[in-house]
């Protein structure tokens, strides 16, 4: 069978690569063409476009890059038509992927459409759902509350498969139990993968290192950004170093972490690392988002647990003084440390209940197009 898979970010590349491996187990003749990154390409899939050329953050940044976005959409449509896949698998990245889903349905392509990792319509742009129901043949969700949301509010039966990060992190811990020590007394800095978000948040994250000279702050560099980009930020800090391609090694050894909002907050929690969640965007983007987004929390950990398990410092709250206070609690307050440990264990149990998400998703996708036997 022929599969066309589209992921537009680093997290999508990770989940896409594991999905591809599971599809290859089910379908020995799988012919896979994809948009994604190095991990998806390493599975043997043909990479059409790397996510480093696709990721734009925030409302103003998207507007500034509309020409590139529309050019990518045109290229993608043409490539799909040429490839003629049996199934189109769209992984998160809703601004792009929902357009592709709608286009595919309008063209009456033979391909079935599966959306893996739902757009966060429960947070904002809920008006997308009716169109999604018409253009997506199978919605596959990874957050436990999403199945109930779609069923109760929209009467749409979606498939919950568990969260793929649970198995990813379990496998990493097993395989890297004896990993080389990066440093002593590590504080991890995870400022994100896009230039725009790093430029906003990393300067504040780095300044906090001066208040904790007994700790080594280790910055996880994004795979798609070069060393030169980071050099200007780091040059004045003596107890700051960096790693590339070793974020999970870093999290296995960190005492605490400062993490940008997004998937990294959940990864950090599943590694058991106490964290402060940091978010800061351009003023215009933030003001627009504040008026549109209707959820209590921005961190996935807090959303899943429905309570403030990890501290969120958002926009003007992201200051050196506030970071110092919150990081001190995580490092030195035993009551806080026990509370975080208990909450993380409960989180892991909730997410583990779904089983192997990548394998479950692959079975659902394969069943969409597999030849039916009598």
C-alpha cells in the first residue's frame, strides 16, 4: 500500500517515525512518502520536505510567511496527486494539514484520510470541527479527554490510542540506563525548536543561571538550528553549556528543567523531572491568543491532570525573579518535590492505560485501506 504522511514539527517527526515503523510491521510492501524530518527519513520513507522549512510560530509570524506557506501547500498537493497514495496520514500541524484534508476531499482522491494527533480544537478554533468531520475519515487522538470531548459535544466517534510518548520514553530509559554523565547538578533548558520562540524566552532562561552558580545549566539545542544562532545568547554565562540531539539524555540526568510550552512539558514530566513551564510570544500574538484560547492551562501536564501540577509563567510573568522563586521551590522544598513526584506518577498511569499508541494507530490506519478478506 502507498502512504503519504505529513508532519510539520519535531514532535510530529518523532511520532511519525514510530508510526512508520509500526506500519512497516503490518505491511511489508509499504511505500511511504512523507513531509517530516530526519527520524522519518531514517525509517526508509522518502522525505519530500523537512519540517525546518515549515514551522512558523504565532499569528504575526504566520502572516509574514504566507507566501512560503502557500508555496508549500501547492507543492504538497501536486506531489500527492503524482504519488496517488492509498491513505493520507496527517500528523498534528493543523494549519497546514486541515487544508490538505479539505483539498483531498474536494478532489475526490481515492486516498482515505486519517488525522493522527488531533488539533487542539477544545482549546480554540472549535468552529473547525464540523468541517473536520466531513473531510477526515478517521480521527485518532492521544489525550484521554479528547474522546469524550468529541463524543459528547459533536457526536463524533474518534479513536483514542494512548499517548505515544509513554512507550518512547520507556524504551529510551531502558536502552540508555548507562548513558555518559553530561555534568553534575544539571538544570535543563528546553526553549523550543523555532527561532521566534527561542528569541523570546531563552534570554530570560539564561539569566536565571547567575542565581544558581552551583548548578550547570545545559541547553538543549533544536536539531534544525545551527550553533551560530545560539552563540550570541550564551556567550556571557559561565555555567551554561549545551547539547544537541541529546535532549532525552539531558532529562534523565536533570534535577529540574525550564521548559517551553508544548510537547516538551509532557516529555519532561514523563522523565520525572520537576519543571517550570515558560511561555512568551510577541505582544501582538499573545494578545490575540489570549482572546481566542479558552483553556485553564497551557501545559499538557496540567490539562490532562486538570489541575496546576507544574507552574506556568506566561508572558509578563516570565521574569528572572519569578523563575528564581519557582526553581528554588523545585530544588529545595521537599514537600513540593513529593507533591510533584506523586502527580507525575498519576499522570503516567493515566497515559499508560491506552497501551502502545503507535502500534494502535498503525492498526487503525492499515485497516482503512487493507484488502478485505472473506
